[in-house]
C-alpha cells in the first residue's frame, strides 16, 4: 500500500502485509498470534507519536499562515482539510477496532484471538458484502479520492497507491492466478488479532499520508522562498554622489523581495522626529518604502527598528541610515566680475554655498557677515573700501575646499528731497504744499530703505529762511508761504534724513527740491 521512498516504519508495515498473505496457507500458532499482537501495540505507539509530530507541523503551518497569509493561507486551509479527513477516517477505523475487542476479557491476550467471526459477520454475507462491508470500502475510496485532490502534486500518486483497493474492478490476483475481491482477500477468514493489526496498519497509513502532506506543504513553500526567483539586486555605496577622479566603491547586493520578507511593523525617526506609517513610510515586500521629502539641505538620519515575524515571534532589525540633501540648482550663475559690491549701512543679503556639500557643512567668514538660514547670509560691512568673504567646506571624500571672494564697499548714494513723493523741480497748488509731507528718497537704488526726515529748511523768495523740525511745514513756514506770489518758486533744502532702522549711519547731504506755486 505504500508509494514513494519507503521509511523504516513503512517497511515494517509492508512486512506485515506479506505475513498476512502467508497466513492464508498457515495454521496460526499461539506464538504467531502473540507476535501480531505485539506488532499491533508497536504500530499504535508509533501512531501516537506521528499524531504529535503532525500536530506540530500543522501548528508551524498555522504560524506561517498568520505571518504571510498570501503564501501560506491556502496551504494551511488545505492542511486543515486533510487533517479533518484523516481524523474522521482514523476514528472510523478505531471504532471498528473497539468493536472487535469490546467483548474480550483481556484485550491483550493475543494468543486467544484466533477467531475470525467478528469481521466475517460484519463485512460479509455469503458471496455479498453487508452494509458495513460496503461502508468499509466506501470509506477507504472516499478518503483516497478526497485527499489526493487536495494533496500537493508530488504526493498524489503515493496517496492513490497507498489506499488502492485492487485493480479497476476491485480485484486482487491470488498466487494461483485467480482473482478475488480486495476486501475478501485482506479481511475474510483472518484471525481477530491479524485483522486488528491490519486495521492499525491502515491507521498508520492514514497518519503517514497526513505527515507526508504536511511536510510537503511546509517544506515545499520554504524551498520556494529561498529560490533565487524571489530575490532582487540593489546597489549600495559609501556615498550617493562621486566626483570625477574618485574610485567608485559601490557593491551589488541581493535581497529577498517576496511577502515573507515584509516587515510587520516599524518604529522610525527622521532626525529625531517620529515617522508615521502609511504617511511617512510604507511596509512592502523586501523592506520599507520611504515616503518622506528630501528635506532641507544637509545630512539627515533615519533611525529605529523594523520588525519581522518569525515562528510566531517579532524579530527586531536595527535601522541606522543617513542621506544628504543638497540645494537643487534652479538657474545659471551669471556674475559681472567688476560688480562685486556691498553697501555700507545696508543689510546686504547674500547666498553662499559649495556645490556637492550640504549647506550645514559650509562655513563662511568675513567681518560683518552673519548666517541667517541654509545658504542665506547678511553682510553689514564696516570701515574700509573692500571686504573678503571666505567659504570653506569638506567634500564627502574628506577633501577640504576653501574659496575667497573680494567685494567693494560703497556708501549709500545721495538721497533726494521730495514733496508728495516727487523730487527735483515740481509744480503744485499752495494749499497742497501746506499739507504735504517732506521726505527723502533714493532713486534707482536696489535696496528699499525706509528713510525718515527729522527737519528741513524752507525758503520763500523775499522771506527769511525758516528752520522746521519734523517733516511738515510749521506755522512760520505756512505764514511765509501765504505771502509768496503766484508762479514763484519756493525751496525745501538741507533736509535732515536718516535710515529708520540704522540711525547711526550718516547719509550724504540730501538734494533740495524746488516747488513752483500754481496759484
């Protein structure tokens, strides 16, 4: 009844079948009957151990299914079906065995179990089978068919062979060349102890089938997992970018990319900030897909732990990686070599960076220079006619870079006096001038400086010069303005201007403004 490579246990069962056949021509001695009884006990003990082993295999398959339902879920369901079919058939055979021994005073007095009446009366009625005999055949046929339909492909032939009940007509060829029904050949006229042992051997075949199926399912999938079809390559190097002349130290590495290598969860931080699953990263076959932005220029660290499920336990794997972000060029660099100029008294904005080096790894030095953020700096030049700015940094390969640029220092150009925002010579009605604000402005200057006026002088032709505090005409100036003739030109000069946020800086003398009165 065995198929495939026979184990020592299966060889023992096969030997029993040979002995059973030989019994047809022998008168059973008490010793032979006792030997069958002893063999029956050993088979029953073996069945108990196989049951324990099968339960462990099924538990392992259940664990794998909980870890990776995609790969093991269907296998586990099939294993449960085989387990259920096997247990049902095993229990049926066990009920037959109990019926055979329930009326015996001593179920282990094998020397007295030489009567064949039990199965002869249960299975056979003249040349026909009883209802129980037909059920016995139906049970073994159903078990063979149902298990073979579920079992792995490599095991189907062995299952069919192990539970085959004769040829296509249910016949077995005897030694004399004649044929006999399989059930009569194996169970009619045998001593009770021999039939008992044969049923136990049939139970052993059930346990062996169950064991073979579970092993094949579990080991077959594990073999498939280590197949190179489930691996992919990636490239790892000591740094993400190389300079011409560098030696490339990249390494091609191989890693699993199937569902069994998918982490079950992760605890990650980016530069100390906790990351959120599905928002900042996604678990996938072979590892973790990061969903974060590259962040500000500089070095960034991803740390934490990812967890894999193995044999029902979470296995932690440390994560400690870093990456660098550099500023993305978004324009060509065009500079007028003679126009490197900074203005005294002004917060001159500057951008200082070194391509290939994160901004937080770049150091810039100069008198009056201070960092703002990233590559942004502010230069407030002091005395002198020039200032030198030195930028330094270290490339990923450890090579240092230092560059110095010289800038000319210029003063803020001469402001112009203004009335109503107009400078130079302007025309306006007398009434408008009375209420207008006197201001100072820097025409065609690149910086938007907030200039204030603390005083000025006001001159009407034929009238004394009036000194005014503030930025509007006072009573004396308005009185003089009333005496001015139509078409005459009044003058605002010696305007005292200052920079609102840098009053210590002394501006150049402000140009006067001339107003022609239109009424």
